């Protein structure tokens, strides 16, 4: 299943993703943001689980299972562009704003803005088609949490 998703992520012109694949791509992207600073902290894992549970109405166990699958996909995927393409094609703009806010929530879990995380979030927002103003608003909302 994961190798099939990674294969489809690496195709030059991948087929549109179904809902499960888009969920898995988001989980992998959340993990990628958490791992960007070189330390995948337990509080970041808890934050990812909470985001997945809330966003998709999952139990704690199902959210953790989705995150675990996302960890495997993230480790095997070559670049961030593939995740964002899957999400952009499957998620309307308003919901992509919520995706950016969720990514900022993970990045800000430790209470600090790291340069690596800032850079990745700027790229991801652009790849998701989210403008700078909306991304900044999403970051401010995430910081208030």
C-alpha cells in the first residue's frame, strides 16, 4: 500500500488521489514539518495525532495509526512537492488554509520559530497555492493556540 502511494507520488503525472491518499499525504507532510529541525519530539507527535483526530473525526488509536503510516510514507518519499500536489488536487482552498494552520501548529509546538521550519512552510504554502497573507494569518492563529 505504501509503496504504491510512493510510486504514485513519484510518477511524472500522477492520477488524482482518493480521500485516503490525501489523508496519508497530509499525515506525511505534518511529519515532514515536525522532522525539519532534526528532532521529532514527543509533543510534536501528540500534536500531529490531535490534528489528524480533529480533522478527520478519528479515535486516538486511528489518528496514531494514520500518523505512523504517514511516518513511513514521509521517510520513503523523495520531496515535499509530491505531498503538496496530492493535497492541492484533493482539497479546496479554504481547507488548504486549515492545512497551513495545522502545519504551523506542528512547527510552533516547541514555542520557537526555527529558520528551517519557516523556510519549509513558505515553500509548502506556495505549492498549495496559499498566498503569503493567508499563510501569515494561519500562522498567527496557530501561534494563539
